[in-house]
C-alpha cells in the first residue's frame, strides 16, 4: 500500500485514470451483502420465464451504463463488469486509479457499501464515485463512504469531472446485448448477424408513471435525456455499431422507443435509403405503438416489443383508448413478438380482483409475460406518496425491495406474504394457460415468415428470410425436444400445441432438415434433463467477469 501511494506521488499523470465497476458477484445466492438466490443476473430467468423450468431462457446482459461512460471519456479507463470482490481488490491494487466509479441499482446497495470500504482502504487517494439507480436513495452519502453520489445521467457528469466537454457528441459503444445464452440446458451459439447489439438512444421517459424508477431518475414527467438529436444521428450510430459487430439486430434500451415518432420515422427513411434490413427489440407503451400502422412497424424492423399492460383497472394515460388484446394479436400476426408487463398490487387490487386482472393479463397471450409487484422505489412519486402516507415497511431491506419478492409497503387489501403467492401464481398461470414462452415466440416468428417472405420491400423480405434461415433448424430441434419433455410431464394440451406448430413448420423441410431436427432434439433432451436436475438442486448460473480497457497505455 505504502509503495503504491508513493509511486502515485512520484509519477503524477497528466490525465486521470478511471476504473468503472459494476457490483461484485456472485449474485444468485443469499448473502449478507444483499445477493439473493431469487435474484439472478439474468433478464428472463429473473423476471419473465422464471416459472418455466427448463424452458426458461437463460442469458446474461452486460452493464451498458458504465460502458457508455467509458466510451465517451478520453481518460484511460477500465470497465470491470461482474467482478468478484477479490477481482475488484486485485484491480485496484494492481493499478493506480484516480477515480473509482461504482455502478449499482438500489437492491445492491450493500455491495456498494463494501466496495467503497475496500476502495478507501486499498486505494486511499482515489476519488470514489457512486452512480446508477442506487443514487436515488435519499441520504446515500451517509450510508456509503463515497466522495460523490451521482444522480441521473453519468456521461456528462464524468466528462465534467475530468475537465472534458460535457456536451460533446455521444459515441455509442458496440456491445452485444447478451452472452452465455442457454436454452433447455444447452449453450446456444447465436450467429453474429442475429445477436443484437444493445443501444441506449435515450434515458428516461416523459410519461412519468408514478412507480417508474427510470422516468423519475432521469428527470421525471416531461423529461427525457436523448443521446442523439434525431433519427439521422441515431442511424449513424447504428451504422458504426453494425460495422463493428456485424449484427443487424439492436436491443434498444430506450424506455419508450416508439414514443419518439419523428426520430423513428427519420430512422426508417434512412434505412430505406441505405437499404438497411435491421431488426429492433424495443420497449414501448401502448399509446406510443398506436401512433403507427403495423405495416410501418414491420418496415421499421420492429421485431419484439416490451409493452406495459400494467392492469385492466389502472388509469395510466398510456393505456387509454387502446384495446391492448387486439393490438397484441395484430402484432403477432405480423411476426412481431411481445413481452407483456403487468403489475400486481395496484391500489385498487383486492385478493379477489387481482386474480381477475392476472387472467386478463394472460388473456393477451403475449409471447412472454413479466409480472412485477407495485413497488415504491426511492426517487419515484409513488415513494414520496408512500412516505407521506407512512405505508413503507422500514424493516424490508433494499435488497428485497425490487418487485420480484414481496411488497415493501403496506397494501390496503393484500398482505406481504400474499403478494409473493400472487406473483408466483401469475407466472405459473401464464405458463399453464399459454405454454412455454419460447414456443409462443416461435409461433409468432413463423407467422412473420409466412406473411412477409414475399414482402414488396426487399429489406423486409431479406430480414424475414434471413431469420428463417438462421433459426429454423434451432426451432425444429427445440420444438421436438419440448414436445417430448411436455409428454414426460403429462402436459397434454401444451404438447399438442407444440406438435401442431412443429408440423406446420416441418412442411417442406427436406430429409436433411428433419435429420438436424431429430439429432438436435436428442441433444437438447439430454441437456434439459441435466438442467432440470440443476434447477431442482437450485444450482444457478453466474456471469463471468468481463474486463474492457480503453485509452490504456498504462503498464
Ligand atoms: C439491463 C437491465 C438489467 C440486466 C442487468 C444489467 C447489468 N449488467 O447490470 C438484468 C436483466 C440482469 C437486470 C437485473 C435486475 N434488474 Co435491471 N434493468 C436493466 C435495464 C432494463 C437497463 C439498464 C441500462 O443499461 N440502462 C441504460 C443505461 C445507459 O442507463 P443506466 O444503467 O441507468 O446508466 C446511466 C446512469 O444511471 C449513470 N450511471 C450508471 N452507472 C454509473 C456509474 C457511475 C460511476 C456514474 C457516475 C454514473 C453511472 O450513467 C449512465 C449513463 O447515463 C433497467 C431499466 C432501464 N431502462 O434502465 C433495469 C433496472 C436497472 N433494473 C432494475 C431491477 C430492480 C433489477 C432486478 C432487481 C430485477 C427486478 N426485480 O426487477 C435485477 C437485479 C439483478 C441483480 N442480482 O443485481 C431496476 C432498478 C430499480 C432501482 N431503482 O434500483 C431498473 C431501473 C428497472 C425498473 N424496475 O425500473 N437488469
Ligand atoms: S410509460 Fe413505461 S417507461 Fe414511461 S414512465 Fe410509464 S412505466 Fe416508465
């Protein structure tokens, strides 16, 4: 330690050296830092397909916020994503960092506290900066030993700290949206062209729903922070990413991508002009989707939409005057997959009507369905209201306040324990009634191929044909394996539906196609048995650490 500090004194640098780290793992186990076995670092298995056994989609997602900051500063910068505590300690003792930035959400505040302690002890000259949603906790600076707690957008903040131009144009990093993809226990290699890059065109959402963390964190109602001025700038950024990753698919981490109609249409115009046959996975509210015809969405390349359905009885403006059941049906007919998102525990819910609401939610037959508990999170209008009404349960730690466990507030009609039972049963009901999500997704994809393989726009035609070429062997094998597995589980109705879809897709597939399907299915079946044993023994996957250095000429 002594030596390290002296070496900093001996060789003062012209530019600061920055470390940006996500919180340390392992994540999917119960520990005193706030990790929870029910809270894996996975999107689908955490909050979407978690009750679908070996049919759950498994993948990890890199931390984009710190990659975005890294890409937009000229200082030497290391990103440690998913380190262990030991790897974090090793990094800050091996290199001298002037700034140690830690990125976290509220649930992981215990890890931030530990990392600040470690950073202070091992690298006392570093400036410790904490950012990301954890910064929404009021009084965080009294809970963790940080020099700065940064609320909201981080690129401009970091540039200012480093004396750089905070308003300089944004360069978007080229990062794949997921890694470690598995289905039915088998690692599935996704071809480059189909593995989406993750892109954040903006952060925040102007609609300002009372419970929404991301809207509140980036300014609340009426506010949004855009990284690109318009569709032209976004198009240029996507071209640069496409050139680096050779991917034609983009996972748009924009809270309400389609709300910004001018931007989307300008992007479409550029795509037409430059013959881009891209695919977009987007989050959008119903009122935003309703601004477009389905045909326009298809031409734009929208391929998945994450859609907030919230609740039949809620009065969120975004859902007014929209028949969401019909909207979902039409999207599916055109090959656009959906992830519905519904809330359990809204103020009007009672133990009786919430079950009706769950039934209504799953009647949408979205390909995937996320259920979340209504959860007052720091910084949101709902949190302020709950504080004023004294309904927050102060004994619930932040590690358990995230919407996938139990209420963190006193609900007038539903107890905390009931909230968990309702949440778990909603996921199971959706699975029982609608079958494995992946089967539903394949059905929607197949509908798109059928409908648009001869689309008059060559870009659209190419996209659907390309998808069919890439995914059809995998789909055939998966459907066979699902069919056998469902038969073993005595799930007759789901099995019949899977079989019917396989037979439709099978038509026209030659002998080689059938051979690939049969062989792939046997491998998947074997892997899924191992997976099921693993799930029964509660063994979980953890992401491996990723290290990314930029502007790095430091020994
Ligand atoms: C991708 C994602 C994930 C990925 C994880 C990615 C990762 N590697 O961490 C997965 C799917 C695994 C995941 C899991 C969970 N997530 Co999540 N996730 C997201 C999502 C959709 C996108 C995050 C993102 O990249 N945004 C785009 C980037 C550009 O924005 P950003 O990260 O906020 O970063 C900006 C600023 O915050 C700031 N910043 C960030 N870090 C730092 C660091 C420094 C030093 C500085 C100065 C600034 C700074 O600057 C950045 C640029 O402006 C958000 C929702 C959203 N749209 O943001 C939810 C979100 C972050 N997740 C959330 C939650 C609750 C969870 C879970 C607990 C699941 C659940 N129950 O909902 C788990 C936790 C898993 C675990 N064990 O830790 C909440 C957090 C709420 C809160 N107030 O803390 C969010 C906001 C969704 C929501 N419910 O509203 N998640
Ligand atoms: S529409 Fe969605 S992203 Fe926008 S504020 Fe409401 S919940 Fe948040």
